[in-house]
C-alpha cells in the first residue's frame, strides 16, 4: 500500500460539487422558513433622525421590520481578536442597529422579515429613513494630517512599530539608496458564494445556525457572546462554503442578525447577503500607501530598511493588515524600522484578505529591490541571493526550513531566466514591448495558540471516520485529512471518511492564516496515530492474537492489517481483532499541542515568482504571458490540491497587479463599483501560461506532518514580479496598484 500523503487524490467532495449536490448554507432545507433582507445606510456618517416602517410593515407577506428601536441590545460585543486564536472573533467591535448613529456607508439600519425573499426585498424599499449627515472621511487623502501610530494592530497581535539597529545612521551612510512610495487601491474578496446564515431555534431553545464560515467554532462563540447565551445553546454548521479568501475568517453581523430576527418572528430565518452587500459587510483590504527606503553597499548588500505604511481604518478599530511583517525578515538587514500609521475613517473595519499584508508589503519591498538591482547593476536574482539570510534577521534564530534559494534555482530553470537581457525596453515583438520580472515570496507560518482536537473511530468492518470542526471552504481540506488519517491508521483512503463543518465536532481554530490544513492535519495525525496504537496495544495484549506478546513498537499497520515490522506474514486485521473481541468500534479523542511561538526558530514559507508581460507600446495594455511560481511549503499532502491553491494565489496576484480596485465615491461615501461587473477579477482570458512547482523541504519544527501551508504564499510576490516585468518591458515604474493602461500612457 503506497502512502496516501503526496498522492494526487481527487477531491472527496468533487463529485457532489460538480453535480450541484453540495449543500451551501443558503440551500439547507428547513421547514417553516422565512427570509430576512438587510437595509443599509445610504450615508457614510451621521445619524438617523426618523425612520418610518409603516408601509413596509403593511406590505404583503411581511412578518416583521426590525430597526434600532426594536431589535434589542446585544449582550456583549467581544474584543477584536483574529479567529486564529480559536476564541470569539467579531470582524469589528461595533455592532449595528443598537442606536441611531451611522459610522459607514452600507451599515445595516433595518431588517425586513417576510415569507419570500422578493417580498422582504420589496418591503425594504418602502422604509423611509431621514438622516442628519456629518462630513465623512472615506479616502486616505482626506485626513492624512490625522494619522497616528497605533499601539497594536491586527486585532492586537502585532505592535504598531518595531525596529532594530540604527536605521537613520545606516541610511545616511549607505552608498546606494532607493526610496519609493507605493499606493494600493482597496480590494474586496468576492467569493462566488455570498455570506449567508440560516438561523433555527428548536423546541429546547437551542439555536442552530447554518453559516458560511471559515470557523464554525468562532461563529458559535461570537454569537453566544452577542446574544448573551452559553455556547451550549448554539450549534453552527457549515456543510460547504463557496470560497472566502478571508471574508468569512471573522464573524460579521449577519449570523447574529439572523438569530435575532428568528427569535423575533418565532420561525427559522434565512439571511443571504447580496453581492453589493458583500462590499460593505465583511471587511476588505484597506486603502494604503507604503514607503520603502533601502540603504545598500555598492555591491547590492542591504544595510538598512525603513518601511512605513499609512492606511485607512474604521472609526472604532485599529486595524491594519500586517504589511511589514514578512518584508522585515525577507533579507539580511541589520538596521530596520517599520511603522504603521492609521487614519480613522467612515468604513467598516478592514479585515484579512488572502495574504493579508504580505501581498501588499512584499509588493513594495520587491519592487524596491528591483530598483536597487537596476541601480547597482546586478541581476535581480543575484541581488536576492546576495542578501539571502540563513537566519531570521529579526531574532537571529535559524529558519525551521527555508528553500528560497532552491525555489529561485528551479524557477530560473523553468522560466529560462538566465537568458535575460537586463536593459529595459530591449525586447519588442511588433506592437508589443516584452519584459520579464521576478520577486521573492514570503509568508509566515502561523500557529494556532490553543490545542487542536480531532476524533477518530474505527468500526469492526475496518472502516474509520475522523472528525473535527473545520469547514471546507474550497481548499480541499476534507480530502487532505482523509489522506493524513489513512496513512496514520494504515488504511486505504477508500476506507476512511472525514467529517467536519460543525461546532459540535472537536474544536479546531478557524482555518485562517494558511494554517487550516496544518492545524487540523496535526490534530488528525496525532489522533489517528493514537487510535492505531491503542488497537496495536489491544492486539499484543490479547492471547488469541497472532501478535500476542509482541513489542508494540515493532508492530505496524499495512492495508488495515497489524503486522510485525520484520515479519509481515504475522499479524491480524483491525477487523479480526474487533470481531473476535465483540467490539463494535473503538474511538479516541486526540489533541495536538502547537509548539510555543518562541520555539527558537524563524518559521516562514518561501517561494520565487517570475512573470513575462507584453505591453502594447501605443495603448498601454498589459498582457501577462507567462508566470512561474516555485514554492517550498514543507511537505505537500496532495499535489493536485496544493498546485490548485498555489495557482489560484498567483492569479490573485495577477488581479492585484492589473485589475482589482474598489473605487470609493467620496461625495457619497459609498463604493462605486460594488458588483462583479465593475470590480474586475482575472478570468480565463487573462490567465496566462501558469507553471507551478514545489520544492519539498523537510521541517520537523512546524508540526508533526511537516507542512507550512499553501493557501496564501502563491499570492505573495506575484504582483511585484508583474510590475517589475512591466518596468523591464517599458522602462517605466508604476507605483500604484492596479497598473491600469492610463498609468502607462
Ligand atoms: Mo486568510 S486571508 O487568513 O482567511
């Protein structure tokens, strides 16, 4: 039996997905169901002076209209803490419809509950709301003078500033300096499945929420606090989730609003956000600007890095995506200073968005590195190698594993990097200017803080079920868990089923920070090994077993049969043992304790990105022709899934580089392109020839299965490689994302 880990197993949920049989949270059949529609504020700042719900209440099919006057107060809004912690995790510390104040455009101001979604929607248009408006801040440029340095950012996880060495002195003494400022448009996640919650109170006053989330437990704990209920009163189920990218990493208002509405009308309530509401209800990547100053020797060796960021946050939370985190440790730089500046504005609190911080921060650093390479006359790849650090430059600790050099070497072969003529504008094919660029990719290996649990049960027919609360939001985690459990139990994958997606199952932290598969995978591995060992101990202790009296350490399991390692003909199957001992099944609950955060290693995931672009010399149109990404994510559980994740990430980088931008209309304080028609994401026609490869590095530090995560590293550096290629093609550096054609004219 060959190992399941590493095999290219098709998705265990694939056939249900392609047949349309997967149950998303807005599709779960529920009897007596009614529908809620949220009405949003049309102004960005001010207060409601009057609200007339009379006509809406009279409309056909309407059961209730809820506003701040009759919704009731929430018990407690938990503090903002990333869902990685495994605790309650609200997306922001403001809960709407508690008073008449308006903090941002699109803030929920009313909920209509009706027997059909169309009737609820129509009744919502009949509500008359008068506002007294106050000036709103919706753009960074409107309030730069009010910027401040927060004490902590990112839900309290990171300091607002950090430094080492003497950056001012080192910059002053540097032989070469690059100083550049990069601007980033806000971005939205746009998963295909909109967020949706179906709230059902049962006859014992227990609430079930079918929710579209990355963390059923986080939803359970957050809604419990908001409603003032014990967690035992709430169960959250996520059968299937149609994408998230961070929009469902934190717990926003809709599950609690659905629960409150359901309690109010005494019937199950379904609340599905509209596509437009997805732009104002689940956070976004914030508008930001980053200034990078690099000091270096004439041979390109970096002596100093100063990295400052200014971004727009909400009026209640100090949120900034951690753009400085990976850039700070990407290269050997003895003198460093990183500072976040925030401007409070009239927006929902921004949130995690795929490669939160790394996608922007590494863009700035890697574009500045390209400029440095040009200034010192060194190949960009050689510049990265010259500044490669064997240790984490911040702590001085060795990397648990790296692979950056190996990734660049492999990428250069696959891409054909070494034939490059470094002169910008040196290659032309008719109308098209051709250029190539590269960038490093770094993404931290985030570890859950709390123990991770799973349950494994083997039946006397030799099949096993493994359970943990994690939801499947498109990553293929159920498939990967089937593989991890199969190998640990010594069973073929067909005899193992993984069940997840419920807060009733053993607690798993929300699948965020590219740590979902490693967190649940480690718990599943530990648990399945414990179950296997327990069965082996039973066999060697049973005088009817052919293994009786053997040393358990010398017994292994192959294809469901426990055998002596050196005499595979001696042994018996799990099924034989369980039948003989009249045992229907054996079950264990296992726990994986993540290593402490300061385990004496720098833990990061590394990769190399390369891109080739063609720029229309007259029209400024940029077409990406080729992308090559090579990554070192530790061990690869399933090549097909991992490559899909990495390729998806790279295409996100293409979107970030050339297409994605949410445009704020500052006169209205509202997003001007809140639809998939106007917010551009890459489609197949934009997708070039994308080559993905992995370099497997052994890592015994990160977790027992040696994986670092593939969910986000693919995004990092992809946009910088494209921007650097645009420069190589045209000789022009564009400092503002996305790089649209008017910026190149
Ligand atoms: Mo991921 S953006 O941490 O959900």
